C-alpha cells in the first residue's frame, strides 16, 4: 500500500498565483483532512471531509478551497497565493473515529510564496 | 473547545537519560489523547493513544504516557533515550462529539546528544 501520497513535494509560487496540492489515499478511508504546519504553531486544520461530496472548514480555512469527488482524492486549492500561505502542508486520512483509528499522514508539501 | 498545551518547544537529553515531554489538556468532556512523532521531512505517525481504558498507555519504541485526570496531564516518557528518538513530538486531543477532529499542540523537539 502506498498510504497517503502528496504531490508536489516542493512548490514556489508568486503572490497571486493559483495552484492545487494533490492528495490521494489507497486505504478506502472516509475521513481526509488538510493541515498546515508552521514553526511554533503546531498543526492547524484547514479543511476536512467525512466522505465523497462532504467537506467542512477547520480552524484556518480562509484562502483555501477543497472538494471531494471520490473517496481516494482530496485536493487543496489556493486561489490567489499570499506570502502568509508559506508553510508545510500535510494531508491525512483516517478509517474510523479518532479513538480507534490513527491519522495516516502524507510526507508533506513545502510551499513558498514570494 | 478542547485544547492541548505542550510545555517546552525544545527538550535536550543525553543518550541513555530519561525523556519527559509534557502535555496538559483542556476539555469539558472526557478526552481522547494522543502522541504523534514526526521525523525529519516526514509526516506524523501515531506513537500511542489514551481512549479511557488503562491510564498508563504503552506505545512504540519504548515510549509510554500516563493519563492523570486530576492534573489534566498526559506526559510522555521513555526511561532511556536513544539517538534515533530525536524528532518532533506532538500531543493531540479529541472528544467524542460528532466526527472526531484532532487538535494538536505546538510540538516539542527532542534533541539527543551522545
């Protein structure tokens, strides 16, 4: 099993550009989520999905869009990149509730916005 | 809303010394508590979890944590540090309301010197 796969690993954008961070999982997990990791701030939840066609906002959703058309894929879109979105982004999935199923993380996408 | 506080952004120990990483939680309902570990350039992986069974929880790589309700704590310990333990450690909390989301602490970087 590949687990959770994120692409690209690294990306540099100019302010105002748009891009999509890709996330795919092959574990048939219902729950998928996007976090951003910033120094001294830990991981903060951006958006999450509890199944195909269902998404919801996390703590820091502004500037990001998501959709979930299939169980496997959960892309994160930056519509107009800003320097404040420079961060490491992690996609994570889970097969059940938190108490009985760990989050499986991808290896991250390091994004720099200049 | 639930939250966790990790005391100390960096902890330094010598190889063979006791490791103690502190985590305090805040929750108005019984929490589920987790420790995740992140090695360089990787995503997070589950170290151990407390889900209201035994208060002393054993995890991978010789780590354990004790849930103390009276102190609202879930500190992570390991009797003897190994060089390979050098990583960033995150405490996280979830509660059994709706589909459980994890809230992460800000992380503690463990440095192990020879």
